[in-house]
């Protein structure tokens, strides 16, 4: 059985289908419910399409076959994320200081992680000097997850507020920006956690290379550009409240997009399991092996 991998959201979706099958739920209904939970992340739909198109998903449901397909997706993710990490480490100069946004580590994939996996591997190979971690508002994945994971791995790191990245670059404290992504459009535009676009603009202004770690399952050539990507919006109270307590005056509204779009021209390169795509474009993405497999 051969599949191309998906980061953990796709792996989780595949196993979600298995759980629905075990429970005797309507699989089509369960799959559509999972699909609607994260519209921006294309690897979610990728894995669900793989599960739904499997003969085992047609009555009579073959739970064992669905389990084997989910396990294959999970296993393949371990292989491809390791390949991606190997390519990413090769980009980093000695004593590199890397700035990272959101969370892309081992607990975000079935394998070693993507962008954060590169940072851990760089530390293990003696390449990394320090990691700067955006706290990543409003859910604080950088502070709560990335910092915890790097701490477990003994990686020297410092959490900063999202708005501090420009000053840090101005002071010459950042050599490379390294982030993950939820979707890459056909022209190379990237959807990632809100705040990524701001980071790319600051990096360009200060001459800092900006790399996006993008496994092939995140590349969506059916989205013509970033404007065609659906941006998930989350509840207002994630901004107006903190740990259940209001931080805004009563009646204050909030806009809470979970992702933003970074244009391709701001991206130094896409790091994939196939290698590094410099200055991503429609032509370079179309030439990728299995880039149009959906």
C-alpha cells in the first residue's frame, strides 16, 4: 500500500474515520463533519479523500482495511517529515539563530515534525545557536507547545511576543525565519497561522531568509492563489477573554482569523520532502512529483 503523507491533522482525520467505522457511524457524514472542522488545512481533506475513496469505506464497511490505510498514512508521515527535516537542516548556517511561529514539532505530526523538527535536528547536529519562538496569539501555541517541546529536547530557546520580531531582526538577532504551513496554493502563496504574513514582511525588510516547511500533502494546485484559500475564523472570545475572564469591555467585538496568506514573492524557499524549492512559483510546484495528486 503506497500513500503520500499528511501532517498530523491528516493522520488524526484518518484515524477519526476508523473510530467512526468502529462505532458503526455513517462514514460519509462523519467524514464531512471532520472536513468542516478545519477548512484551511488541505492535508485534512487529502487524508479524508484517501479514506473515503478506499473500497473498505463502501458498505459493507471493512474496518480492518480502514485501519491499515490509516496506519500507512501515519507511517508515511514519519518518513516524509524526516526527509523534509534533512533538507531543512542543510539550509542553516553554523551558529544559526532561528525564529519560529506557531507549533510544528513532533507532537504536531506523526514523525519528527516539520519546521520545529528542523530546529531540533539543527541543535542535535551542532548547527543551531538559539531559537526564538513567537508566542503566537491568541492560542499561544508557540509559548505553550513549541517552547515545551524544545525544552524537552534541550534546545536553547526564548519566547517573544509576536510584535517583538521586527525589533529582534533590526538588532541582527535572527539569521533565518522558519515556519510551517497549512496550505500552499498553486502559485506558491502560503496559508499559515495568523501572524505569519507580518513575520514575512519583517523578514523581507531586514534581509532575513524566510523558509516555509511544506510537505507535499499541503500543496494544493487546485487553489489558484492565496485568495482562493478559505480562511478559518474562530470564536471572538479567544481574543476578548483570557482563561474565561473578560479582558475587553462588554460589547466589544473581535475579529479572529486563524490563518493569513503570505504571498509567494516573500518566501525564500519551500522545504519539502523532495528538496528545497527556491522562489516558489506555479511552474516549480507543478513539476513536483505527486504535487497534483489529490
